């Protein structure tokens, strides 16, 4: 059936767009740089059946704007820009591309870990400035270090698998998983305090929720070793940015690598910019050619499973209570 589908972005991956065309969808897109209000305008005018969510806020006003709206499908994993509670109250399933970009995020986090330990950013600047520190510089090996993961979903597990060959000690904290989700080479922690004072690297891989917001705060940094590094490829707000700045100023930690921020894009005078031991990227850890294709195709397939009343994997369903009986496995 030719459903009306809004993509809250200019496009999806080519294969995903081809799949929408194959299914006979009438597709609406949001031009690059448009205000969030255009999403509401299109949903209201076109009375869309589904929204494939990339960027922009899908709030209660947008959800209420179409009487035909039956699914919100995330192009990716995180749904912090979707009012899930309101969608649930209206019986609208919110689905995502679980694990679609986990390998990309894990590789990005691993790259950040190695770049921090090897001091790549500062050394690059040093060589470009005409210095040659061959006689005086000593790097640090990843082998033998203690890495802690907060969040052990698809991204955390993918990073753990990449880390195991480095012969590191891995601790993982995720109170929402069964023991069966943890595998050999990973020690399950029951609290952050079990490892925070011992680790060499802390890597964040949990969603931003009321429980995790600000969880890495001044108290955590004060407990960490001055040789430890923070990696955040999850969501802004999980790490208290003011506390991170103070920890770096006071040499409470050795450095940080950050892909996500409280405000995106961050202000151009953000205090993190001053530190040579901080590596930054623009919330693109999960964006590669390969993952972009997987995310887009999964977003379309998941949307159509809901629209066509087909069974969907519960792991891809953010609010399974909103599923119809036909869509339940």
C-alpha cells in the first residue's frame, strides 16, 4: 500500500530510499537546515501514516498533528528526540534500528581510546609546529589496562568484543540486563563505585534517561585515577560537562574524548575547546557508510511491519505496550 511517509531529514541511505520507492510510498522530506516547525507543518498538511525519525523533535504536538499516524521509526537507536510517553498513550509504536550502528560506534570509541593513550592529537600538533619529540616521548599501551563500560547493550557489547584481543580487563555496568547478556572476558559490576577508582578508561554506552542524566559527575571524577581517560559516544548530559571541565583543569583525569554534548552543536566558546588532551567529534560515532545503510533499511522495514500489521522483533520496539496483537511475535 502506498503510505505517506515523512523522513525528518533530507534523505535516507540510497537503499532505504529505493525500498520506499519499491513499496510505493509517497515520501516527504525535511530540507537541510529547516526549523523543527516544518515537521509539524508537513505532518499536519499531509496527514502522514508514518514518520522515519532522523533529526528534529517529534513532540506531542507533531504526534497529534496527523490522525493517520501509526508508527514512529527511528533511523538509528536513540529516541531521546521522540516523546515516547505521548506516543504510547496514543497507541503508536516507536521502533528503532537496534544494533544497526553498534559496530560503527564501537570502532569510533576504540579509536578514541587508542588516540588518547597514544596522545595522537598533541603529537600531531607538535610535529606540525616543527618539534620532534622522538627522544623524549613515551606513549602508553592499551594492553593490560582496565576498561569500564557503562551500558552493555549493542554498542557496549560490540566495543567489548573489539577490546578483548587487547588483553584488557573489562568491567561492565548495566542494571537492566540478565546475566546471560554478559560473556566471557567481561566482568559484570553491580555499581559504578565497584570500579570507578581502579579503571584506566571509562567508556559510556547507555541512553540518556532521568536515571543516567548527570551520572558522571564531580564525585566520579574525584574518585578516578589521574591517569584515567573518559570516552563518551552515547549521549550528551550523561556526563556533567561543568564537572568534566573542572576535572580537566584540576588534572583529576588524564583526558577525554567526546562525541556528544549537552547542546548540539555546542557554542563556539565551549570551555572544553581549551584542552589539548581532549578529542572531539560532532556526534558521528555511529555514522559510517555501512551503518547509514543498515539504519535506513531497518527504519523502513520496521515502519512497514507496523503499518502492514506484521510481526516485529520486540528488541526493536521501544514501547511494546503500543503494539497491536498482529505485530507481536
